[in-house]
C-alpha cells in the first residue's frame, strides 16, 4: 500500500470530528488492506508502532525532528524553528518547506511497509550514535515524501498525530470492514481485543479466518489482558441486593493494580492497570512471585500497596506511587518504600485459562496456588449474606488500612470480564454515604492563565470525563484549588506535549480555555456536589435538555492518575450515576445524616 493513500485518509480524518464519518473513512481505508500492512496501519493511526503495552517509543525530540526537517528541505534550522513556532506545528512547517523544494523525480513513492520499517529503525536505534541514525533515517524518509506525507511523518515521530482514532472507533471499523457490522460481530471483536490488547493481532485473525478465527486468540503469558472494572452502589444494602443477597466481599486496597505474568521459567512481567510494563519498578515482586505461585505459567492480578517495613501495616497510597515512576535507585526504593502485592484473581494457572470460570472457583484456585511470602499475599475475603455481616467486614477493611470493600458476585455467570465495567464487581467506600465524597478522575483538556500569585503560570484547568459511546471528552469542571506550588510548576511540563492551537475534535465543551490540551493527563479531584450546568457537557441532556453535569467546588486531591489513560478516566455514565446517587441520598437521608447503610 502506498503511504500517500494513508496520508490522504489522515487528512480526511483530521477534518472531521463526527464519529460516524471517522468510522466511514476508516472502513474505506482498511477494507482493501491485508496483513502485514493492516496491523501496521492500525498501529500507525493510533500514533504507535506496536501495541501500547509494548511501550515502544521513537525517542525523537523536537530538536532532532527540526534538524531532520531542515536537512531534508535545505533550510536553516533556526528558520525551521521560527516557522514551527509561528504555525504551532512542525508538521505543517515541514509540509510548507517540502512544497517549495524540487522533488526527486526518480524517487519511488513511499509505501506503508517502507515507512513502518524506517520508523521501526528509528525506534530501535539506541546508545551512542543513535541520534545520528534517527536524524538520517528521518531525512531519508522526508526526502522521499510529498508535503502531505511529510506533515504526517513529522507529527507521527513527535507523537502529535491528531487524527484522533481511538480503539473504540477502530473496533467499529473492523466490524464493518471485515464482518457484517452487526453488534454481535463488534462484541466478538472487542472480546478478542480485551483478551489480547493488540488490535493488529485481532485484525489479522479476523481478515484471515473470519469471526471464528478470533477464537484462536487466547491468553498469552507476557501479553496483558484488559482489566475487569467495577461499578458502584451507594449502600451495602444496595450492593447485596444487586448481588442477589450473597456476595464475596474483599478488602479494597488502595494502591496500584498489578497484573503479574509468571512464566514457568524466565522473567516475571508486571503490567499496570493501563497495561504499561512496570516490572523494573518492583524488583522484589519480580523476584518473589515465582516461588509464591505454585502452578506456572500463571497470570494473576492484585493490588500493590505500600507497607510499613517494621509492622507490615498498610500505608497510604502516595508512598507506592513514588515507586512507580522511579527509574534510578530502585534498590534503595525497595528498602525505603516496601510494598506487598495482595492477589485477588487468577486468569491463567498451569498454562490453562481460568478467566471464564465463575469467581468462587477462581478464588479457590488462587488460594490453592499461592504460597504467601514477604511480598505476596492473598486479598482478605469473606462471603456475606446480610448487611450486618457486610458492615462488620467493611469496618475490618477500613481499620486494616483499606479504603472500603470490593464486592464480587458469586453467581454462576461470574466469569472475569476483561475490559468491561459491570455489576459483577461493585466497589463501596465508606464515605459514599455522606454526600459526594467519591473522587473523580478527570482528563485535562484545557488550561487557564493564572492571576496574582499565579501570574505567568497556569492557574486553573478544564477537566473532562470520557464518554465511550460518543468517544468524546465532555467537560464537567474547571479546577484551580488543591495544587501546591510544586504541582502547579509541574503542570506546564506535564502538558507541554499536548498543547493544541485549536479545540481538539474529541473534546466537547461550552467553555474556551486560554490553551487547549489534547486529552492525555488524568488527575483526581473531589468536589462538594454535582449540579446541572449550561456550559459543561458531561452526560449532556441526560437529566435535562441542554444541561450537562458540573462539579461544584472542585479540588485537586494531589494525585496524578498516571496509571490511567484518558479513556480510563471517570466516564460520563459514572458521573451521571454519582449524580443520581446523590439525589437519591438527599431524598433518603434523614436530616441528622445517619448512616444510610444501616
Ligand atoms: P477504582 O480505581 O476506584 O475504580 O477501583 C477499582 C480498583 O480497586 C481496581 O482497579 C483495583 O486496582 C483496586 N482494588 C483494590 N482491592 C481490590 C480487590 N480486592 N479486588 C479488585 N480490585 C481491587
């Protein structure tokens, strides 16, 4: 396939913000493509070279890309820099400069295969001399590129490709291009993706063997599964009612979710909730898991929490987040900030998938294969059948340092549902019963200049929740409080890469911030209550026509949710649920605010 076809599709994708139109363009683009181009086109369109969990990075800094553009177009680097500053996008500048340069008549048109191979070479260049290799490879590519191709090549290497195709849209397009486009087909395709986290793999199996071919995609040690997610209920009584009277309650540990892949021999690999590999950050878990798990190869899941080295008591979450981003002094961190992994599920044991078994069977299996040690334990659990029992267990969880309980269905159909949020798991934090005490994970989609003490910096941020149905980020608040000086100083750095001169098409809001941000950074906020707003667009129209949900008196909790990607932020539906719970509670709560959990 020629690369200019892809570039032209990107141009069309960029020009629309309508999901249906995007899907149609995508369908038209991918329908004629076959492996291996197909996987490559899907990865490239998401701004990646490999599935996200592999964490492949190009390692191309702005300065390096500027240099390559200058060399390829015989321009002065300083001039390229000035033009890029004016246009706000080096890709646009590259296109302008390429348009003014005589094109080599003899050059072969670029193909997707060429481009993919060269970009892979750029990503693989490591160590001494690698910068030169990266520049040279990019210069070669640009030398053969049309202006339009050059624009997208530059944006791709800088990680600023703005064609905005997300996984959900790609899944829709796959169902339409390679199956009958029905909901049933879409569901099966999504299920294969949830198990493999690799759209390229799913697309390949689908094209070559049809929907039935997807069955061949199973679990593989080293390839993460998309995590199962929980719903919420306002009271323990409601939790039990949902679960049919009986539920397995577990401590809800407040830490980092870890999916551990433990092969029979060879290194253990750990993945975060967003499927980033975090093995290097937790060497003691990597070391201790093989001896803790009896039936390998296995895939187990748990929550990694900080513990006191002396007492083994659970410590506040913040301590473990310090370990996560750490690149140096890992051994020191290990002794200074000890952790323990509380396992709560098993998805594969002795090489055989267990995820489709009901939860009680999985728990039994987990208990039989885990030999707890200093760093690996099993989550506390009790099966309860009354609100009294549940309340007693909640008290235990809170006093042991948990943040609440996780209720799990023990019904026949309680299989592990990869990538899905549902009432098979329900989270309950004690403070749900007193107003809107639950936090919200919001995506930063804009920033406002500060005033007074904050002059010259950003003073507030526009936040959105994610609406998967529309594949849009809908704003719900503007938050300025709760940031300390260091955090405020950190924000521009964290956001620089995502600044956008225009409103990102995937953002839906009635407010214009001073700076738009492409949805990426997720931060945790709390607030006093949810109200209806004419300018915010979260769950717009769900309660009243034209009105969205808005958070009053928002406050940053100090917690950057680096473990969540933008599409894993709180959803519009969850926000709506929180709004409804709040309303129901106001109606139900006696004026003295007695505990509604009974
Ligand atoms: P939240 O992040 O508030 O949506 O809560 C769900 C998260 O709770 C999961 O993703 C896990 O990281 C965490 N968690 C803590 N304890 C448990 C448990 N026993 N079972 C399942 N998830 C748990």
